[in-house]
C-alpha cells in the first residue's frame, strides 16, 4: 500500500503552485479575463402593471425567520409603449423575513391585451401569463418578470424584463415598472 508522506504532498503542492503561476492570467482563470464585458445591457421602458390586492386569504403562514402572505389580485391593467392589457386575476405570495426588512415578492398574473390599441394593428386580444420574482426592502423590490404571450407580442416572451415593484401606503395597490433590452 502506498502511503504518501506529508513532505511528498507538500512537494506536489509546491509544484502545482509553480505551474499555475507560470500560466498567463487569462488561461489560469478563463471565466474572469481582465478585459471589460463586451457590452453593458441597455434597458428600455416597456410598460407598467398596476394591480389591486384583495383580502389576504389566510393568516400569514409562519416560516423560518418570517411569514408568507397569500394575497389574491382581483383586477388591474398594463399600459405602456410595448403592451396595453387588462389584468383579469392573479396571486401575490411574498415572503417577508427579518422583521419586514427583507421582502421576497412572488407574483403571477394573467389577462388579455386590448385589441386595436396603439401600435399593434393585428392584435385581436392575446391572452398572457406573467411570473414575477425578486427581492428587496420594505418599500421597493427589484425582480425579473417573465411574460408568456403570443401573436404580435411573441418577441416579449424572449425579452428578459427587469421589474421595479412598489406598493401604495395601505398595501391595496401594487405597481410594477418593466424594462428590457428590446
Ligand atoms: C390603450 O389602452 C390604454 C390602457 O392600457 C388606454 O389608456 C388608452 O386610452 C388606449 N388607447 C387607445 C387608442 O385605445
Ligand atoms: C398603449 O397605449 C398607448 C396610449 O394609447 C399608446 O401610445 C401605445 O402605443 C400603446 N401600446 C401598444 C403596444 O399598443
Ligand atoms: C407563445 C409564443 O408565441 N411563444 C413564442 C415565444 O418566443 C419564441 C422565440 O421568439 C417563439 O419561438 C415562441 O413561439
């Protein structure tokens, strides 16, 4: 049976360190070259979602470090240069931890676009589904909004949408501003 002595392990380590030190830095760590990224994402304002929050469905669910709320979204609208639509329904189920200092919003909504509204002449009323997930503080959270939609709006379903979530003072209205690289 081969038993490696501490001194031979130390020698191997020295040899390995010496080899790595001789490699050019970009080869030694190809995921982190020293050059700047090829481009910085440029985001365009797409739309604002405004939803009305109904009565909380359950007493808050106790989870480690905080609570999860289950709130129905009863109605609302989406308006903006890239989408005008109704919100027919949905659910907000945020977790609130660290005495409210950290909020993890999770929202789903669905509805239909408003036909013949603005730029999309071929729009006959497209159904959509949207999923919003993020993190932030008490007043505002940042999130990713994923839109599933077809027809003339299909390009939006491959757009990574960064969304800024805010709530009014009494919590009854949530607004979400969406931005994307289009
Ligand atoms: C388009 O829809 C928005 C609501 O998203 C509404 O404010 C606007 O008046 C509509 N425009 C037209 C031309 O129908
Ligand atoms: C949404 O409605 C506004 C206001 O009528 C209009 O300027 C905009 O072009 C519409 N957006 C789309 C995608 O139709
Ligand atoms: C439902 C729908 O239109 N999905 C489209 C989302 O975007 C991809 C990429 O453009 C299309 O291939 C899908 O058809």
